[in-house]
RNA sequence: GCCGCUGUAGCUCAGUAGGUUAGAGCGCCUGAUUGUGGAUCAGGAGGUCCCUUGUUCGAAUCAAGGCAGCGGUACCA
């Protein structure tokens, strides 16, 4: 090496922006949550599927990397044969690829569920990361109606399985055909990439966030936000804006009432009548299955992205509110959604294969459950710690840990090099409920000392003077060596209750 | 991408009429306690004051440029 003198390169220990580590109790809680949702999907008969994180970019969709910005939106890299691959940005595109590739062998309709991380190369925000987990269920090869209705009901079941009470959420349902009809009513009949059409749809989508005044501006001349940035509007006249807002506000009350109002607004057009029929069919199924408007409601202001949806679209929204640590009001809003996409598989096969799906966003749901106090704490997660009082008796400690494990109790021996004080601190930091000690004294008496760390912590709040602290063997008991397991069990039981 | 705000210890933040050795709380480490976490007390470690250039006898402080973070907005399959 030429430069022998100084400056060895040390990488900075850091994470790329928008990515996070998850550790310990949170990993457990997330896993339990995913299991709950998977359990519901499984009960409905969906079959699990796993696909790789990487796909060929052209198989994922329209986001072909261009030379200037190969990573716009997606993370992409080139294989040795120069083909572009990308990290999946959702679980639907890989599903379409899988179905197209294995179409002949699959049962039709094909029903699968899948969970896993997806990646989007976008600006991260609060609660918004560049890697996040989704859990999806899709039915491919079923016509509009029952398959879509089933997903709405299953979405409601999932939220309840996670402990969100009825009334704390609502599945909002709409139909893209109604949106198309509403646009036609105000004279926007341009195709998919008519810029005015896109602007109007985007404005409609923002009703929940910006309110009627904001949407009115976006539909008309444009809107200036609080930072002073200006967003161009759609330039509609007042009559058209009134029509759009009337359409958006057609929800509320019973399904019949909503459908009647929608019929008046857009039922005159063929596409509108078709959308209303699909919704009516679904509403009848909800009623038959006992899912009232408190759980699934028709709401014309649901837009759901702009792209591949072709029929019913729906969103799972949490309606309860919580306060953050600093007293700010948090609204959780949409935690998942889905809808019908009849064109996705056709990209590969050329033939139209109808499909409908639902996707839950896991981290948002988790944050909401945390605020609701519905995260399962997983008591007993922390292991019992066997202290190493005399290093030459390590074998005895190994035997104790083995006995505890044989009884199904998570147990570990302190593996560090430090003294008892540090070992206690270690047990505390790990959240252990029990510490097992056997020093010379105990060994002589054929006993072990069990310390109840939870009880100890409770007592410490009563301790005011140094004397009491010093004598502090309060929260520990001695048991016979052969009663180790029973003794630990009784402390764990007390702690759990 | 656009607009705004902010960058000082691991964390939360004080610190300007530019002036010795840059502070606090929490956390961390050590001791009081030769076998004991959490209370208390005493001590300690920890900083390129985001980076670069400039103004100045002198810059955490002033100026310009850059970078990063946060908030809003746009986009979002």
C-alpha cells in the first residue's frame, strides 16, 4: 500500500434514509399481527404465495428505467446480461406475473395471499418509509360482484381480528365506473391521460384532507398552500364544480339512499348505470351477510390512485382518533385498500382476465394499534437470566438453564465477563422478570436464590433512604435447588397476572 | 421536484452588541454497596459547535455556497 501513514477508512454506521431497523418486542408484535391477518385470509380459503423481491422491470409495469433516472420511483439494477431488474413496489404486479406465467396449471378462480416487504424510491415522510410491508389477498378470474364484496367483508374481519372495535373503522366503497360517468357529465371524456381528467380525479381524491373549499379551488383556478406553493387547478366553471361536489357528497345514510342519489347524478349514462348495478349487487350481499353500513359504506369520494382500477374500489379507514405523546391529535385514516383491476394480467397474456384484490399496510396499522393500546405485549418474552456468580461452576448454571428450558421457560446464562452488579443491570435492561443466583452460600445450603425483578422495581418506589436500599434483598426468595423450576414458574405467574 | 424552517454531547435543547477552558437535563461509565438492577449522593467519559470558502486581531455566533434533517406541497403503480 502506498499510503501507509494514516487515515484508515471507517464507514459511518448509518442507515439509508427512509429505512428503519426493527428490534425485539416490536418484531414480535408485528409478527403476531401479521399472523392474525394471515389467519383471516387463510380462513377465507386463500392460498399463500411467496415471490422474490426482485422482478424484471418490464414485468413489474410501466416504470421502465430511463437513462436519466433509472431509479425514479423504483429501485432498479442491471443484471450481468444487462437486463433491468427492480425491487417490487407492490405485491400485485408480481401476482399478475405469476398468474400469467402459470396460468394453465392454476385453479380458476385463483385465490392467493401474500405478505412481505415492498420498496418505493420516493421521498420519505413521517410514518412513510422506502421499505414497508404489505399483506394482500387477491382473487383472479372472478367477475365483478361477490369476489369484490367478499374482500370488503374480509377487510372488516381483519380489522376486528386485530382488536379494532366495530365503529372504529369503516370500509368505504366506490366504483371507478361512477367516477368515469361523473367526469362524462361535466364534459370530460378524454382518455386515460387527458391531463384535465387526471387533475380533476386528483382533486376529488383530496376531499378528506383539504375539505370542500380546497377541492373547489383545485377544480377551479388552483390552490396556494400554506408554504406559498401553488398548485394549478383544473379550470372548471362553477356549474361543473358544483356537479362534482354534489357527486362526491352523495354518500351517507343507507346504501339504498346513496344509490338513489348516485342514480340521479350519473345513472343516465350507461357506464354510470353499470357502476351502480355493481354496487347494488354488492350492497345486497353485505345486507345478506349482516355487514351493515357501520362497517361497509358506499362513499363516492373514494378514488384510490389513478391507474389500473376498473370497477369497484374500496379503502379501509380507521375512524378513531388518538393523541400523540405531545398531545397532538392523530388521525390514522386509510390503512389499506383495493379494488378491481381487469387489465393487469392482460399485459402478459393479451386476454382480459378479471381480478380483484385487497392490501393492508402493516406499519400504519401497527402504529394505529399501538395508539389504541391493542398491541399484544407478549408478556414472558424476556428470558430468565441465570447469573454467573462463580465462573468455575459454569456447568451448574448450564444445568439450571437447561432445566428451565425443558420446562418451556425462556432462559439464558449471562455470557459477559462482568461482575454481579453489571449482570443485574443486564437482566434489568433485558426486561427479565426473574434472576437466578447460586453463589457459594446457596450452594452450601443446597438452594438457589430467585429475585423477582418486577416486584423489586415496585418496592424501589417506596424506598426513600439509603439504608433500606442497601438491605434490599426484599424481592428475592431462596428455594431448594430441586425446586428451581417450580419457584421460577410461580414468580412468572405472579408477574403475568 | 417546489416552498419554508432547522443543523451545538448518544437524546432533548441552552448558548449573538463576534472575545479565555462551549453548557444543562436525561442517558452512559465509576464509586459509596469486596454477591445484587430500579431510589439517593459523589465523581467521570463523551463535542471537526453540519461542511467549505470568506469577512475579522479573533467565528458556534456574521456572509456566500454546499450538504443533511424536519414540515408543507406535488407525484405515488
